C-alpha cells in the first residue's frame, strides 16, 4: 500500500509599512509651524492621514502602507503645496526641507476653484469637510464619523477622537437633546452636515470669564449646511412582518438662524430599542445608578449629572415592545436671553414566558414537575431639561439649569405548576 503526501508552499507577502517625514520652510528657509499637512491616496485622492507641522516645520506620518501618495500642505499667506510621493524602498522616506512659495501680490487674474480641503487645523480645532467623505444615501452622522481619520466609533455608539472619548455633541454650537451624543449621531442625517469640528471645550465659567480653570471635555460640533439652517429636513422608516411584527422610526427638524426644533419618535415590537434607550439613559452618563422594580419616583435636580430612576439592563430576554418620543427646542429669545430645552418619553414592555420540566428521584420512586411562569414588566419614564442663559451685562451672566425626571415601573408575575407520579397520576397543583 502506498501513500502519497503532497506539501505546497506559497510565499506570504505582507504590506510594507513605512514612515514619511519632512520639514516645511518658506522661501527664506524659515520653519513653518502650524501648517496643515495631508496625505492623500495616489489613486482616488481620498484622505489617508493628516498632521500639523511642529515648531521646526517638521511633520511625520508613521505606519503608512508603501504606495503612491499626494502630499498637500496649506499655510496662511502661502500657496498650497501639492507634491506626488513615490516610495522607492526602505522603512523611512525622508522628503527633507520642502519650501512653500508666497502668494503673489500682483495678480493678473483670479481663478476660483470649488475644491475644499478634507481637513483643516485651526489652532486647537480639527475641522473636517463632510463632503470629502462619502457615505451611503440616508446615512446618519454616526456613519460619517466612522470615515473620519482620527475618529473611532465603537459598536455601542461611543465616539473617540484622537484617543479621547467624546463627551458632548452640539449642533451649530447648541446642545441637541441634552448630553446624550448618541441621540444626535444615530438620528441626524449625514447629508445635513457641512463641517465636523473636534475640539476640547472649556467649561461654561471659563468661556465667560476668560480665566482657564483647566476643565476640558472632548466635543464635536456639527455645522449644518446653509440650506439646512433655514429649512425642514428629516426622514422616516417603517417595516412590518409576520406575526404582527412592526418597526417605526422617524425624525423631523426645523431650523432657523435663531431657533432649532427637532422631534424624534420610534416604536417596535422586535426587541430593538430604536434610540438605544439604555444609551439614552446616558443623558447624564449615570445609567447604572437607577431605581429598580416597582414604585414611582419624582426627582428635581439642577445638576447635569442627575440620576434617572430606572434601570433597563438585561433586556435581551423575552419579547420587548418599546416606544419613545422626544422634543428638542432651542431659541434665542432676545439678544441677551437664550433657551435650551428638551423632553423625552420612553416606554418598555417586556414579556418573559418560561416552561420548566423536572424529574425528581426519591427512595419510593420518582415524580415529575411541570412549571409555567409568565413575567410582564412595564417601565415608563419622562425626562425634561431646560437651561436659560441671560447676559445681564459684559461682566455678569445668569445661567439657570433644571432637570426633571419621572419614572414608573410595574411588574406582574404569574406561575402554575403540577406534579405527577411515575404512573402519570396527579399529585398536586399550585397557582400564584
């Protein structure tokens, strides 16, 4: 008997990673600090990475695939730089000093081009041009953020920028449904956004007084397109299926220069929480400090970190019917007075049915027990926030912040069990 063994070997190739670096200079050989440097894909000119030149004019891109790129740099008062880069081997590609020419003072003609840089660095703010990052039709802001270099979106909707968790999302500088950034990222349409600005936001007190208290929180501001600031936009989706299953979701937005009105609504019975009501509870980022089972609680609190008295953990079991609706209203009441407010209502109805069969063995024989249990839990919450800012004069500001939450939980449990002997005869029954 003969056996034939065949071994196949194929070379495994790995994409080579390189470092690209250089230094920007002006025509007088002075280093250019704070220039925006972008690395664009050589095939489709999509943004691969970006950096800001240091005090020496140096910039560096690490762990970049060895391929053809376009290097683009911009600096105020100088002509934009565009240069083709072709790696020729090695782990480091040093471009050396790169000079940027000044803008000519005498112009024979003016040429206006409709091209915008995909990213711009302005002091401590990184600004992305939303139109430079393509998303699918009907995409939401979360889909857009996933395409931005330096921005990461986790499966649970948490957003990180430059390695730090984003704590706040604003729309044209105004809060959208309180402090829950996921309400904005998961519901606002991406095609309404003109620019995405990432920066470290100072505290309200530091912004007013001009005295830095050291408090910072990573913030994303969504600057809307001009036509969206003065119009109505939104979307709606609906689906039905067998066994009377349904899913509905809609949002409506009407913005002007001084007023923002937004409505969100959802309902389904397919175990989806739509607006991620667990995440919505992160209005205050304290979703684990909530009231459990039964009772009613009414809470007034003027702090941003007010506790919401309800816990929706462990909603993966059973059949869940959920619904929610929210309203966000911001208005410049007068030149000195501004109102920011929102209200949200949500309801979850969970039904869990269990059937348990047991067989017990005793010295006299055996018996079987069958138990059926049904548990129905209903949770409903109301949540309102409003803030009024009134500028008394150039040195005094009145800020009045309020939070109101109301929650009600009801739970009903019913069960019946019966025991039979080895011959099938009924031994006992129990209902409760």
